[in-house]
C-alpha cells in the first residue's frame, strides 16, 4: 500500500480560513465589538471627561472663586489637581506660572494652557473642568418654591432659572421684577430703567406672558448677579357678617371692587348691617388703618357707585344688633312652633 504524502499546509493558508470561520460565530462578533468599544472609551476618556459639559465649555465665563481641575497628558505636575481662581482672577500652575483665568471661557483657558505647555511638551493635550461654580451668582426671591442663590452654568433664560428653583408658588403674583448691574448693560426690555443710584437697571415682565410663551421676547438671558423677584399675589380681605370671610387674590387686576369682593365672599350673612360697612386701609407712613365708610345698601340699589379696593384693604361688614336679637327671638319662637310674623319682624330691622 502506498500512501500519498501531501505537504503540510502553511500557516498563511490556514489563518484566513479559520478567522473567517470564527468570525461567523455571533458570540465572537459581539465579543470583538465590546473590546473595540471599550478601547475607544479608554482612548477618548482623557479628551472628554465624563463630568464635562460642552455647553459649559463654550459659554461659561470663569471668574474669581471658581474652582477648576486640569487634566494634562504627560504633565503630571499640573494634572488632576484642583485650582481655585483668586480674587484677582489668576491661577498659579507648576511649570507654567501665573495665568489670568477670569474672563476666559473654559475652552479659551484650555487653549492658553496648551500654548503654555508647548515649551515643555510636544503636542500637549489639555482638558479643563469647572468643579465648583462660585463666580456667577443669580438670586431668585419671592413667590418661588426654593428661593436662593444659583450659579449660572452657560446661558440660561428667565424660564430656565425659574425651573431650577422648582417653579412659582400658588400665591405668585402677576409680575417678575429683574434687577441687573449696569456693567452688563440696560435690560433688553421695553420698560427698563436705571435706579436712583444709576448702578442698576430694573424692569418688570408679566409672569403669565413668559410662562405661557405669549411674549417670548421677554424670556431674556440672565446675567451674573441678576436678581429675579417673583411678586406675591395682591390680596384684599372681607371680614365680618359675610358667608365666607377671608382673603381673596386680585390676580392680574389693579383693583377689586366692593361688589366683586362680596361676590367672592358669597354675599352677606343674615345678620349683616350693610349700611354700616367700612373699608380699613393702610396708608403710607401711617401706624394704623384709616376707616372709609361704605353704604352697601346704596351700592346695591344703584344710588352710589361701586368702590374700588386696593391691595391689603379690609372690607368689614358689621353685625346688626337688632337683626341678631330678632334672629334669636325667631329661633326661640321656632322652637315653640310659632313663626307667624317673623318675616315682618326681621325685614323691619336695619
């Protein structure tokens, strides 16, 4: 018997065939893809740190008291260390020395550091992250859920800032007042004006117009050190012999009339003395409220004009002693089963 001897196959002949066969395996394809993806993340992690924000890099302007962290390849002396920007706006780095950081965006500071490191490193790669924002405060006060001081991170509008404090409360009024330092220019709003000192500009916008997108031009960009004040709802009070005493919001109205306030209070009580009602009003500089008599009977009959109420006014409707006495008498009679003439008795009381 003769056997035919075949030459052993060369490695170069076998490898492509085996690789092609192996690559047909779904499991291997997934494994290779995962390895490549992981390698890509590892390579790119230096250039784009996870905590970095592209919008912040391009728009946030660094200032005093901001804290930054620098990631620099082949520059261990300055890399992965926190640096606080001084009150003068400077940062001192090992190797490089002092650099003016205030007034630069994060991207601009990265370019400055790259240029400074070229003296020591070929093709330096630098990434800067703002680890603490402290130089661009915005104060939000008034009828908001979480009033306080925020730090601007990039460009933010009025609506975005209100969202960051949890929105407005149920007792929010109709207007938002914005105060801005003059160094940022006059507020870009129609009624903007300088205050008495000339150092600040102020303006008001309508809350519903901004939140409801009725006037998008009023949803302006907020600048560092702006103060946003959301007004509280103006309220008038109706007390005394009414069916539902309490405070009632004026909403967007400048005034609320006596008849409107009584309507909100669900009308007069049976024992009310309408001709002896009065408005209690606090005037500027006074220590107690002044009394303005109001004859509701004449207003009801059209013999007198309706009276406007102002913010914090109190409409007080007193009891009629005669009516209360008659009512007690009627209640006593009713307990005895006698109600004849009750209507005549109570209608004669004033």
